[in-house]
C-alpha cells in the first residue's frame, strides 16, 4: 500500500509546547486593543447580508471614517480592519443604542469638518 506524506506517522512531528506567560501577554494585548477601540473614533456600518433565514443580518460593524454605507456592504467587508467581527455569526461589538449614539457624534464631527473646509 502506498502512503502519501500527508498520511505518514511522522508528518506532524512532535506537538509544540505553549508557554503560559506568552498566552497571558497575548491576552493582555488583545484586551488593551479592545479598550483602545472602544474609545477610538470611527464609522459604523450596518451589514446588509441576507441570511439563510431570509432576514437581513443588520449587525453594526466598526469601520474607518472613509468607509461609507452601501446596499451591498456585509460583515465580511470588515476583514481588512476588524477580522474578528468579519462574519455575520459574530455578535456586535457594542449594543445598537451605543452605536447609534456614536454615529450621532460622528455625524456632528463630519458637519463641523465640512463647514471648516468650506470656510478655508
């Protein structure tokens, strides 16, 4: 019987050892990034993906300010800047009420920037 390399007994080698301190540091770094994201200013875009159930996903995803809402935008579009939330199966980062409150603030900032640009 011919066995491929993929099926050979030594294909995978010895299991790797994980250092618990490295995992703790990684966990700390990820939690700090999450805290930074909560206070950072960005845009929020709503997913328009039609799910298998026929309903629209509707989850809000954080996005850079230059990203604008479109009728074909879905969660997977955020893979470049937020891969953790780039799937409709992943819960929203913040509640809808908090997202809408941040959107009001962002829109006020955009209006101020636009009026400032027009004065120049």
